[in-house]
C-alpha cells in the first residue's frame, strides 16, 4: 500500500520527492494542497488552484523494468488514471504519450522522471496532476477541464487520492510482468488512446507540415506509430509530431 505524506505547500511534488528519494521507501506518495511551480511535459507549468485538485508524486525504487522498456511505466500509469476517471463518465482517453483527455480537453498531466545507473533504473518518480474541483482556469492553457465540469458536483479529494494511487501501484506491478503478460496491458493502453478510432486525424510536424493519419500502435520505445493516408506507417518520437486539435 502507498505511504502518504502531506505537504501544505511546495513548489513541485516531483522536485521535493527527487530531493528526498534516497531516504524514503518505495511507494511513498507526496501530495500537497498547494503546488506553486508544478512542472509538466516540454517544460510547461501546471496550474492547480490550492485545495481543489490532486497534485501528487509517487516514488518507485528499482522498478523491474530495464531502461529500454521504460515506456511501460508510462503506459501503466496513464492507463490506471484513465480507468479511474472512467468510473465517472465515458469520454476519457490517453493522449499520447501520457496526457489524459476528456473528449478534446485536458484533465490530467503526468510527468515521469527516471534516475538511471547503467542498465537499470535506480528509481522513478511518477508525478500526476488531475483537475478535480477547479472550475476556473487563469493560465493560457488552451483546453483545460475538471472532473467537476464532467460530473456536476465536487469530488472528495482524500478518498480520490487513495483510489487513484492504489490503481497506479497495481498497474506498475503489472508493468513488471513478462512480455506476454504485459501485452494485455499494452492492448488496453492502445485501445484507450485519444482519437484511436480507426479514422484519419490531423497531425503536424515541427516544420509546420500537416498531414492526416490514423493511430496504428505505440512501439516499445514509446514512439507513436501512425498509418498515413497512402497506407505507409511511420514512427514518431515525442516532440516530433503533434495532434491538431
């Protein structure tokens, strides 16, 4: 079971846990009522109104996943979160690599950081921010949404934290399974992906070039496999392609 430590306020739960990782046991969850400088993918910030959302980080020491297969951790965590959210409504999906969307709006950001030594992961910090009861957003984030907008009522934060963390812990245990067993988790991850509906959707390259393709799969490396209109398949790394929304 996770061990929970509440901080009244901190700049970033990931940064705090990174500083304390050597003296805390695996499974420790740092959560806060007020995160003043939350970090997201691509160096973005994460807006969270104090006392309204879930902002937490989980420490995983020596995960039984080799660095070349580290994307398994991302799959497990994002799938756990989207399946937890799906108890409230349909319409939740994993926007590759690990944002969580409700229809075309972002409800959750996930930041996973690894410390490596040789061919092993020393520890992993799983940072999660879920918009729960925040109704108004002040930043220039283009498409935020909260669970309260979906359900129409507030969600008690403490029980929600325990529920989602227990799901993450269970999913992480499954990510350590052998290749055949992990394939079932991967299949669920791919099925849960944003716009994985067998239809063509718009994407954009860093050059500004736009094209239409459908999701084919996600490689073990974490690269996104897209099937283009001409039937050809190409793989894209993070930041090499973006959804057009």
